[in-house]
C-alpha cells in the first residue's frame, strides 16, 4: 500500500475519480476513495465533489456519515434542517436521517466523508416521504428527489 499520496487540485496521486454512484437521482458529483478499510480500521474514507448547481442523492440509511467540507460552499439537509456550509465545517449524519448536499450555484462543494465498511444500502424517499418532508416549505424548496 502506498503510504503517502500527494494532493494536487483536489485529487491525490493515483486516486481514481469515479462516478458518485450507480443510478439514483443526483447531478454533477464525483467520488474518490482515499482510504479503503483495513481489519484494524474497518471504514472507508472518500472525497466527493459536487459541481456548482449540483446535488447528491436525497437518501437515508442505518449507517452514519461524518463529513468535513474541504472545498467551496453549499447547503445540506440533515434530518429536517437545512444548513449553510463553508470550508472546514463538520457534519454528522445520524442513522435514518434524510440527507442531501447541494453546491452553491457559483462554487463547488467538496467534502470528505467517513463511513463504516459494513453499511446498509441507501433508501430513496417514497412519495409519502417526499410529502412528509415537503410540509416544511423551506425543505420542499430545497430537496431534489
Ligand atoms: Mn448517505
């Protein structure tokens, strides 16, 4: 395993830039796997980058995320609250909380995201979930199901 990978322009030596995920509604998001889990530390550390005006998938799951904003600006929905995000902010996404990240229209949103190796598949919102989330007008305006 390579012990040091140097950083350049929000990429790292020999780290592939991948599609965010297979399928699912999202816009303009890439994924880089910075560290794969090892037995002594069974988690995956990723860098996602959302292009200006783009967004991640609105989803929830049992596993948690710990996120550090590394680049740019945007907003996130976490568990029925919308937050403005700036570089170096930290976000904790608890189990089964709806979450979605959006980049500003004039800036990307790049963030580190730590997840357990053992994790369940994300759930996408049903029409009922969308209706429930949309009872809050600001959430209705924010989400991109
Ligand atoms: Mn997620």
